[in-house]
C-alpha cells in the first residue's frame, strides 16, 4: 500500500529561504534555474562487473554495475536477450533509508531507468540471442545509491548508460549448439543513448536537477527521458502536486535540450 | 504495460479505413459504464467498465490511523493500493503484489493527492483500494477515474474530481484509449490524469517512442478525452440522488391524478 | 458577482458555484475569486453566503453534540469510546463519578464495559486532540434497551428537522421514544416491535429522500397509513 510520506525532518525556515530565493530567480547553491550540478563520471570502478560507472552529481553518488550472464528468454520473446534493472536505496546513503526489500521509491527508480533503456532500444536484445527459445544473454543493471543529495533518477540513468556503454562481455562461437567462449571480450550491442532529465516544481518555478533540499520543498517533479535522436522514450510525474498543461510542455522542451549536454558528458567519460 | 512485448506483427492494428481491430476510429474511446455507491460496507465506492476493463474502487475513511506513527499532524494520510485479481489477465497472475502494482499504487496515490482537501482531517488515514477484476489496457487510468468517485462518494471534501485516460501510438499513428493488444504491439503509451476543476495534470507517464510533435498531439488528445469522461463522472455521482428525486416526483403525480 | 447555481441544485465536487464577493459556507472552497463545491450535495443560499449541504460524510464532533458511542477500551482512569468519528472519544472516569478517589479498572468495567452503548455529550474537541465526552447529565448514561439504527451523519439534520419538526412527527405518529445521536446512531424504543419497525422505516425513508422536497408531508402520510393499518 502506498502512503503519503512523512514530513522530512527539516526546519520550515530553511524551506522558506529556498522559496524566497527562487522568487528572485536564485537557488541556494548559486546555480541557474536550469543548470545541472557538476557531473563526474568514472567508469570501470568494479573490475569484477562487466561494466560499471560511479557518478557524482553534485553530492549525490550512485554506482551502477552491469553483469551479463546466460539465461532463458521470456516465452513471448524467444529470440531476444533479457534486460533487468534493479535499484537499491542502500541504507548508508541517507538517514531516511532503511534496510529491507525495495520500497516504492526504489521500485519506481528502477522502473523509470528501465523504461529509458528498454523503450529507446538502447540494447540490441535480438543480438543477445544464443539459441532461440533456449539460451540468451541476460543483462543485469543494478543501481546502487550510495549518497542521496537529490535527483537519484537522473544520476542513476546517466550512470547506467555509462556502465552499459563501457561494459564488456564474452565473445563466443556456437559449435554444435554449445557455446564456445572466445578469449577476447566485446562491447555490449548498445545502439541508443537514453538520458533522463528531471525538473522540480517549487511554488510556480521549474528547476532542473533538484538537490535534496529542493526535493524536500518541491510539490512535484517531472522526469523526461529522451534518446539520441531527440525522441521521448519515457516520462514520469512524481510527487503530490500537479502541473499546468503548459508547464508539462515547457518541461519537455527544457528536458530535451538539456539531455544532449548530458549525453556529451557521458560520451566523454566513456571514451577515456 | 507489459515487460514482455509480443513480436507478432501479423495483426494489423489500423486498417486502410483508419479502423482499429475493435472497429474504433483513432480518436474514439471504448464504451464506459460507471456506477457509484456499489458496496455496502465501504464509506464510498465506485465501479467502472471501460472496454473489457472491470475495476472496483472503495474508500474507508477518514478513520483513525493504525499504526499511529503513520499519521501526520496537520492532514490526513492518503493510502492507496492498486491490485490486480489473479484471474484478471489472460494468464493467471500471482496474487502477491508485483513491482508494477507497487509503482502504480504510488503514482495513483500521487494522482489523487492534489484533489483531496486532506487538511480537514489531521491525524487520520483515508484508505483507497482499487481492485482490477478484469484488465484490458488502461487500467490505471480507469482506476483513477473510479477512485476519485469513490472518494467523493465517501463524502471526503475534494477540490474536484480527477479523470484519467491514456493515448498511445499504433501503426505510427496517435490513438486514444489503447486496449491491451494495442498497447503490447503499439509504439507508445501515455497515461494522463487531470483535475478538470483547475485544469491541472496530476499524473503523466510515458513509455515507448514519441517525437516532440507526436507527444503534443497525444497529450492534447488525452486532455480533451478526459474532459468528456469528467461529464460522465459527474452524472454517475449524481445519478442515485436524481433517480430518487424523479421517483418521488412521479409518485406525487400519480397521486395527484388519483385524486382528480 | 456571478452565481452559477440555484438553491437546492445538486452539485458535485469541483463544480463552480459562483464568482466574486460571496461568503464561503460549509463544504465550499475558494480559489482566487471563485467558489467551488467540495462535496456531492445540495446548494444552500443565504444572502451572499453559499454553502453545500452534503449527502454523505463522516461525523465531525462539535461541542455540546449528543452522541451514542460504543465502549471500545478501558484505560487507567476512563474509557475509550467509538463514536463513529475519525477520532476515538475519551470518557474520563471523573465525567461519570465526579472528582472522587481514583477507580480501578475493575470498578470502571462494572459501570461501563467494552461493548456497552453510552449516550454522552461532547465536552471538548479541537483539531489537535481527540474529543472529550461526558456521561454526567440528564438523559446520558448506559443504553439498556431499544433498537439501534445507524444513519448517515449527513442526514441527521434532516431527520431532526427545523426545530425538531420532523422527529416530532415520527415520535407522535408512532408513539415511540427516539434518541438521535448527532453521530448517526439513533435509538428507537416503542410499545411494540411493530411500532418500532414503522419508526425505523420512516427513518430509512428520510435518509433516502433527504435531498427531495415535500418530504415532511410524505412522511406524515406514510406514518398515518401504516399506523392505521395496525
């Protein structure tokens, strides 16, 4: 059962400062309304994973690990590999995260990141089929939130893309229906670059990349994920507030233009 | 939406005359039937049929918060559970709540929060249960449309009703109110919920691929469709009371006639 | 100033009632200069005051209301009472025995036990605390006989009628004693079960037709018919 969340333990006067400053077009960390915090992406941080990326989005830290293993296809897609995305709000990341099975926030985070990758067909799942109906490669994308200072969706989505782009899997031949692994590794068949951009509505102002304190004051958020061709592949409204029709349209435009900046940063980090 | 998309492209989703597999045109809704006040024990309830969707929504509350620590000091806590019956889908679904049901419980709650004047009942909970008895695409939208009526039926003060509808893309064209087959084989699905009282969007999600122009066309189509469904909601809500009024007036007339 | 509705019109939540300098009455909310209904109900206009009489809703305690509640728990110095409101009511021992020596839980249960129905009055209630009730006073105390009828609290005003006119008719025509709790619990006791049944039928009819006109006359006719059948 989903329940209205408890009030975050923050003083009202701090919240008032944020709102008052926004009315003057300023944010408490000196950023522009549509400016993202500094992004630092490091790839290959977990050598035992097929691919990994650690992102620092301001003070938010998310580590994504990609593992590729053999498995069975789903019955209604016998000739396609499988993508599965999971997210953990690791208890050490925030005083408000508790150990236990994924709660609705972790589930929503995983499913929004999943949608971006799946709907943009970022992974060519057909080329991950080993034997139709029997054996395919399963790509596990595990999002591990390590430090929560706001905007986990964008951080997780960017790190997931970086991890997928830099991941390596076993190359193989099929001899007599058996898999024979080659010595070299090859890149995953990635054919698109989905990037999520989230806006938060505080009073009547829309800001991009909300920090944790901004998230604690916001009434609603809108995430728009777009692909390398500028098409929208996922959207998610979150929070107990609402948007005017025009705000949704404006939000989509802002997100699409910001996504290309972030895509370049990811491409830079992965090329190194 | 299903995580297992069928690759069977042999069914033509839109024919040369612009007709869909169930005969509808691209901007046509499935037939909708709404009834309010269908359950006895719940404080408020509503039942909706939209195409083959059959969904029941019920509200208990405002009531004492159990356990006490979930309560909020200045407003009611809204709790929402979206759940699909095991026999609601073609293949039996396990009764255990899936990740999809958990996500939908959250987004549906967030779609209704802006409409509830929860400040009137501090330290209480308003519990909302949505049970999908039969599912055929667009169940979260039909669920929201029904749930907001259940809240109104319970006499919970609201800013206004919430109406929801989904638009998608099939065979490259933007289409209203996709059925399950159309969703599985289509190229995009965009569920939208609106509170017509102030024309604000309380839910918007999307999966698939839409270019910005397609998005605007789909979004506008969804908002317009919701306005129409809203009229049906209001009628359903008032229906019971209007029928009683008519009944009483008819009795009066027959008695007057008798006397004459 | 524009009025979009008329008196007695049936409205739904979110329907616009008026624009301009009107005063918001019950179940009306204002956004900028527009007034909207917050519930399903019937419009009431009193000068420039607009209200909506709800057709459904939970009981909200008001000081001095008489309510019929069920003892749900016994505590250290009093009882918890379920008055069908979103908040449980507290009945302190002092509001039954007076300020005397503290009583034990056993003493408390001898007076009112879990499951007993008690007629009480709301002493205090505000949004930050649960309602406080008293069972000291004429007509208050444990219910020992009679039939319990649960009515939607929103219909209680109609059941009572202007200055008790409606309930007066019921009592007179059926010869029953009817105690109406503002929280929707009504107690009916009469000389015979048939009389009680007729009173209950009338109560149900009022509950169902509360939003219609001419109800008082129809009830009068119905009661006369039924009691003359006997």
